[in-house]
C-alpha cells in the first residue's frame, strides 16, 4: 500500500493506492453505497463511513484510477484552513532550558518523557565540551507550587500546563494567571475545541498545544538563535 500526501490549491489531498485485484470501473461509485461488498454478508460499511466523515468535513472521496487486475487509487481531498494564532506547532528550546510539566495524569507525564527521549539526539548540544539537554521537571500536585520552598516556576523557562486539573480547585489557565507565568506557559490540553477555553487562552496570551497533536509538534534546539542538532559549539553567543 502506498499513501501520498500533497497540497493542491486550497485542499490537502491524500492518495491511497494498493497492488490488489483492482475495482471494476463500473463499480467506482457503487462501492461507496451502504452494504456494497464483494466479501460476504454484514460487510460494506467501511467506505460508506469514510465518505460520510470526509464529506462532513467539507471534502470528497473518489476512485481516481481503477482497472481490473491493477490496484486502484482512492483520492481524498480535504479543505485546509490557516493555522490558528493560538496553535503551537513548533517549540524552540535551548540546551539549558528548564521545562516544567504540570499534569496530574501520570500517563501524560510518561508521554512527555517518551516524546523527549525520541528527540534526545536532536535536543542535545556540546558546549565547551559538556553535553547539554533541556532539564525536565514534572508536577503532579499543583498545590506544591505554592510552597515557599518550591522555585520551579521561577527557574522554569518553559511551563506546560494541563487545563483540567482533577484534584485542584482551579483550572490550568487560572493557575497560569495566578502565578503570572503567561510569558512562558503553554496550555497543553485536549479541550481546544471549547471556544470559551480558547478565548480565555487568547486573552491571556497563552498558546495552546492540543495533546492529540503532540507527536506532530516540531521540537527544535537553538543556541544563540542558531538551530543546531547534536552540534558542537565553542561558546554561547
């Protein structure tokens, strides 16, 4: 199977091809009908559901190429939209950054750790012979941040805050405002579909990173405004 992505004008296009037995050109429309199948009873819902989902998003699904004995190509076209101003799709880090993750779900903390480990090679720099990485700190109980002995928010250069803090009396945006960390905070949440939450984030000047897109976010390392990956530099400019 081959999957190809492309930009075509205002649309994002996905082409899916395989090397199967092909589709009879006379059936290129009927294959999307409910219950149409060549594989037996109680089948034939997959392509119908696929077309419905795509059309609900304003797109189209068609059989672009079809020939019996030659694998077909299915073309999915979806309209694109400008990236919202609040959306985080790239995070630029410094090798001496101190990152703070405020999330009461241990599973999500593990996701962050894995994501950083996956990028560890590119998030490393050699400065004056020393290997540097951004430092990771995790906070499960936001109440700890109020302790006089806790200086994570003072030392932290980038703070990722969950919105829904189950066992805390305020949400992530209220926490950001309370501690005055709007300038270095990112709201990491899956509640980005909620217009009220987005409006509050925009008013505070806090960018939003949808958790479900975490694996797609570019994590880059810069030293002195210059991008590096496993770089060796003699000094910091």
